[in-house]
């Protein structure tokens, strides 16, 4: 069962700290490369740079909740939501094939 998870590329879970400016302030965010890749994909799909997308998201969370607790965790969860919505829209064929791999491994 764990082969599906254990054989993923190490690059995907290596973390990277990136510095960027949000609302005129410099900040740094540390995420795993897989999350950075997904955030870049989302930003491109929205027609924004990564910094612009992150700033927009941060501002929308501030408007909605009044504060942003743990922005890095928010970004990870946003990536999970994006991936699950993408899979559902694609008919989840990608996940069905993963399930077949898991069934075969058992």
C-alpha cells in the first residue's frame, strides 16, 4: 500500500523558503515544492503572478476573517482544495487509477 506514497519524487516534499512582497511588506514562506508547483499553477490559471495571487488570497482572507492565522497552512489547504476540485472536474480518473494501484499492491 505505501508504495504509492513512498515512491513519490523526493523533490516534491523537499521544502523551499521563498521571499516575496505582499502589500508592500517583505515576507518569507516555507512550503514543500509540490505545494509551490500547485500555487504557481493556480496563479497562472488566474492570470496572475504568484506574488499577486498570494497577496490577493491573503487580502480576501483578511476581509473575510479579520486576520490570517498560519498563512502557510492556509496555502497547503488551498492546494488540497484545488487538487480535489480539479480531480472531481476531470471525473477523478487520476484517483481511480491510484486506487487500482493500491488494490493491486494488497
